């Protein structure tokens, strides 16, 4: 096969996010000889490194002759410094896309096919459109064996944390769908105060207004490398880090980016995503919180039970002890929605503030008791007594500070530049709230990309409200985003149901 | 909602194909105020026109302050000339994506939901990734009602050709999968010589090495507007135009572009694509050719029958008379694969050349007889006699020339710059060929983008071959592409099966 003539590398100063783009002149020899047109997928080789990128074709003014331009991510992935000799050719046929097409038609993928897809994705060989096709094809049609294969392939796609033999490492995860349900920092603080080891790595939000990593980033540094995670755990028995920084299950981060753009979150991918991170982090036990409610991610008890069985089956196949807790999920937990607002609730519980949200505290205690019980630290009842004592005595708060110190110190919680308080439109009892639209409202205000953005509820279900009494406050960092969210609320008043006063 | 400060429009000289991209400086007020980052979907407004585009963020050197850059397609769609005042904001929530997500989960879409999706796609509101998600979700899971709704929405998305009342307009279509099966130009020539009216618009190839529009473009101008189509039909009773130029079912062209990138071709979308073009062109009768064979697009008789029923049901709902013919599809038709090579076969049949491929001629006669019969021009037997007489007497060839003249005149067939003849690797009988890999081989050589690229077979099934006897010739416009295809063949010798001589 003929290698094309070398071109000289030049940065374009263009940020195309995660999809690498290269730029060639329309009149370049290589475009004509190889038959390249805009959007052709091409293989770019520099020294011994290579990358598959999407081509944008440019006019003469934009690029000097005999040069090839790179977008920021393409430049970084190839570790270029400028003027390197670059050759380009058609990207090789991506055989694993045949397996993606097979899945679109509802056929079952083998372990090898799943592994090939995940390897190609983690090696950046898929375009965003191809990843979107894979996710869409599998969003609700992966069987248990395929999900096991997907999980294993995702673990194999990245690094793994190793720990001394026979050390118990426990972990917990909530599948989400319940705004404000930020139990993890509290659970980790109490459980590690009780002596359990928790090397907790968390994701950023996928479709929600905040993930645990987003919330923890408000309070401390979460961008730890593998050595820092291990050092933090040695010092404090636990850490609360962002998983994406450590190349544990890197394919997962690429899938999550596209899931976020399409606003989807399939069960199979979710189970694989959650458990691959746990296994790569070296966990031996994992507790999964599955909230069920009419507007939560899982809507019915049978769905929750099916998901629970799937988690346990995949865990079994990969030698991870998994317990699922199906919990009440009919309203948002705590008062805050969005990274900073949720951090406020977390600190209120850990500091035993009188106004701390009781629902958040009780959920955290339930989860911690189960973790202690799973790890062989006595009956559920005894575990609950121990957990409550650790929280109320302030030992959990001291332990939380120890973890944050080990990660780089506690930071002040940022305040939003703009806010808008909205009141009840008539008097009555707060009967229901739509978690999905509440989450959307917080996202329109800028969460999770803007940590201070989101909203704070001033009422919980069952509460009596006078007309005009504060119902919630919106927070945003710019007037544009605040207006954007307020405008959405104008068209969605019914996301709160207030029964009329008699 | 706050409108952002106006920016000045400037072309970037970058071709991003069909996905519009705009460029803003990272330090621009609007990026900070609106919270824009790379890949944000934004609404761009200029005077009374607007467009949804993907954002690329650029450094200061690339763009003057207070300017916004546009990719070629974004510039063209907004009909900009430079320095217009532009405002940008977050793209509105795309409600129809909720319906796409619903489909991913296997739920049925209503007529309204399907219409909303197609309207948004044809208004360019979807990113390529979102179109990929819609196509993947529906690739084999649309029911008959959804396909009817999709077809109707696609017709409504564009213009329609109108014809005098009660005029019969007949059309034919082959669902493809059989390389070289280029009957359309022959059928149109014979049928219109017999007095039928055929305003034939054809697609370019989706996953094959040539579509009828690609092949006809080798011979004449196919880029006709609506008035030219009507004028050609008035002059010559028929035309052979490219459908994409006339905004008949424009959403179809956008779907086909992404289907091509993903190399998929779902049944529901295919039926909607085919019939929406026919209905928009004003046809009253449509004959559909469904070849069945082990490596054709349809593999079994039951699949072909199911597809046939689907075509007829959708036709019935939209008042188009549809007849399907299930035909033999076990080997490539004719000798040529690729636009120019197929045009050579078409002319050989029309000119009654002694070496003309008999299989192509007989298929064309079968289809034409069915069209004449559907249109009430006598029994199948009588129609066949008439069709054969029109072909053999040269009347069909004269009629074909009349059509081409009306479209702008016949062009000489282009010759490829590079070719490579390959011989049988051992002596024996040619027992089978793999249509799919043959199609891939022609595509790797550059078909259909390079019209002269493709291949020419020198043997048909059942033929005895001596070792080294010419098996096929590859054609490409550059050595790079020729090598690329030859390399693929090196690894896929078994796409021809030659039984060993005894």
C-alpha cells in the first residue's frame, strides 16, 4: 500500500472536544491522490504514533501548502510539538463496526466481538457517530452474557488498582435518578471511621445535574492519579476521587460523553460502567442503591428487582460480591440540586446541623449499616447503632476532613453570581414533584458544568404552603443561564403539584 | 431570555461536510456569559434566518475579536456574504429527541412523534450523532404504522411534483444488494418507448458501489431541477434524474448520508425512502425489484415476502399502487461494478451489442413487461413480446438518446487512470462469488465517488477457467486507491470460489 507524501504538522488553534479533527487543503496532492473529501476518516501517522481522525477540508488561506492542521485533542493525543513529518492514508476498515451492525439487528455479540468494540473505542478509533450507534443499538438489548463481556472488556481497557492480598475493599454506588441523593461522601466518612477501606472513585454526572465527583470537587481536589489515590487511602482509610482521571475503565468515560450528548443511560451499559470501575479499583464488595419511584430512573419494583439480579449476576461472574438495596425514590433527597447545593447538604449532615436534611442522613445511615454488615462487622441492627454513633459523635465529620486534607484540603463552597427565588403560585399542600424536570431545570441553570449552578428547594412533600411562600431558588453563574432556566419553569409550573387549600 | 451581543460573521474556509460548525474565541464574552464550551449546540440567528450548529472553540490567532466564524455549509445555509450581525444562544431543547429515546427502548412512535423527528431533521436541527441515534434505534424496529408515518413525514418534508390529473406515472426501483444490477436506464428507455410516462428520480449509492444516479451521471447530466424534470418528461415521456437535487423528500438525503457513514440500510427506512421519493415525484404505480440470494441484501424467500408485504401495505396507505417482484440474486449482474463500468453494460444492452450481458437484458425485459402489465397495457406475455421488440429494433436505444439529449446530451464514458487485471489462481469452474465483498472491493477502488473506479468481471458463474485466465480488472483514478483495493483482494481471495479441476 502506498504511503502518502509527508506533510508538516501545525496546530489549528481549534478545540473540537474529544473527536480528533485534522485539516488538509482542498488542493493538496494527498487529497486528490487518496480521494479524500470532507468527513473522510483518515489514519494519521507521526513517527511510531498514529491516530484516526475526521478530515475537514480547508481553503488555501487557512493552511500553508504541504502542511496538515490538527485540532487540540488530535495535537495532544499525538504529543506533537510542531513541524513533525506526518503521513496520512484512508483509515483501515473498522471490523468491529460489523459487530455493532449485528447488534442493531438484535443479534447477540460474542465475548470477542464485545472486546473488539471496546478496544477500538478506547483506542479512539470510533467517530462520535459510531459510538452513538453502538450505544443506541445496545441501550436496552444486551443480555447478561453480553453485559458480563462488556464489563470485562471495559476493565481490560484500562489500568487497575492493586492492593495488599486479602484486603477487603468496600464500595457503594447509587444508580441515580433522584436529584440531591448525595449519600456517598457521608457513607464513606462513616464507614471509613468504622475502619472499612473505601478507595472510592466516582463519575461525573451523565444525565443528572451532579455526580458525586462533581459535588466532591466543590469541597476538595478530586483529580487524583493512581499513586495519590493509594497514598490517600493509606493515610485516611478512604478517598473520594474522580474516576475519570485515573484511566480505570477509560472506555467508560468515552461512552458516558456520548450518552450525555444523547441524554440516554441504558441498563446494560450502566451496570457495566458501575461494576467495571469497582473491579478496576480493586474492590471486593459493592453495595448498589436502586431508588424506585414514579419519576426516578427506575419506575417499578419489578424493574428494580430485574436490575438488582443483573448487578448480582455480573458481579458473580467477575468475582465481586454485590448487594443491591431497593430504596424509596418518590422525591428529591435533601434540599440542594447541583454540585455546590448538594455539597451544602452533605456538610450539614456531617456537622449535625439542626437544619440538616433528615432524609439524606437516614439514607446514608441505611447504606452504611449494610456496608458494615456485608463486610462481616455484625448484624444489620448492630451496624446501624455503630453508624449512628459515629455520625452523631462528630467522628464521621472528623474523618471526612481527614480524607479531604489527604486529597489537598477543604475548599470554600462557591456562590452563584445570579439567583432567583420563586414562590408557591397558590396556597395548599405540596403533593408531588417531578424529579426529571427538576433535574432538567438545574441543568438549564448550568449544573453540573457550573458548580455553583442548580437550585435549592424550600419545601418537602406534605408541607403546607401559603401563596407566595418560597418554593425554591434557582442559582446560575450568568444572567443568560438563569433566564434560560426561569423560562423553562414558566412553561413547566406543574413540575410541582400543590393541592389547593380547602 | 437574554439575546447575546451581536458578533460579525466571517467565513472560516473550512469544509465540515453537512454538519454546520461555528467558531467562537475561548475568551469571547458570549462563551463566558452563556457557558458555551466546545461541542455545545447553539442557535445562530442572522436577520430573520437561524440555524443550529455545533461550536468549535478557537484561540485568538484564528479569529478576530467580536467575530464568529462559519464552516462552508453553515455559511451557505444562512446565505451569508460577510460582516452580518449574528446573535447566538443555547439551542432550544429538541423535544423530538425524547421520541428518539422512546424508540431506542423499543416503544412505538405516534404519527405526530415521527413527523416531529423528520421535521427537525429536515430543518437541520439534529447533529450527525443524533441522526445516527435515530437511524440505529429504528434500523429494524419500526412497525408498519410507523413506517407509513415516516414515509408521509418524509414526503411532507419537501417539495412535490405535480402532473396533469389522471395521468398515469409509473416508476420502478430495485432494493439493491446485487452489484451491477443496473436495469433502470434500460427499463425506462423501453417502457417510455412503449408510451409509459416515467419521471424517474434515483438516489446515489448508499452502501453499494453505484446507484442509478451515479451511473446515469456518467452518461448525461442528472442534476435537474423540478422545472427541468417536467420539461424533460414533456419532451421525451421520461427522465433519468438524480432525486437529491430537487428537494423531493430532503430528509431522506440526510438520513442516507449518515446511513452511508455507518454502513447500514434498515428495512423500514428503506421502504420509506423509496416510496416517499415515488410519491413526491407524483407516481401512481411503482414496481419494486427484490433480489434474493445468499449474499444479496435479502437472503431468504420469507424475508423477501415480508418486505414485499411491507412495501405494498405502505403503498396502499399512501394511495400508491405497488407491485413487488422477488427475483434471483445469487450473482452480480452484467460484468461492470461501479458507475462507469455499469454504464458500459447498459449501453451494450441498449445497442444490442453481441457481447452485451444477457442476464442484465433479461432482467430489464422482465421488469418492463411487469410495468406495462401494471399500467393496463395487456397481459404479461403480450407485454414481454412488445418490450423485446422495442429493444431489439433499436427503438429503446433511440428513446434513451432522446432522454439524454433532453437532459443535456450524452457524454463519453470516463476512463480510469489506473487498472490492474487479476487472474484465476488455479484452474477450475467458477462456483460462487461474494456480492458483498465484491461491492466492498469496488468501493475501496473509489466507487462511487470516482465514477471511473470499480471493477469489470471477465467470468460468470459456471464458467471454466484456466489458471491465470483473467478473472476481473480493477479500475481506480489513483495508484493509492488501486493499491488499497488490491491489498484487500490479497486478503480476500475467497470472494471467488473456483472449484479445482479434476
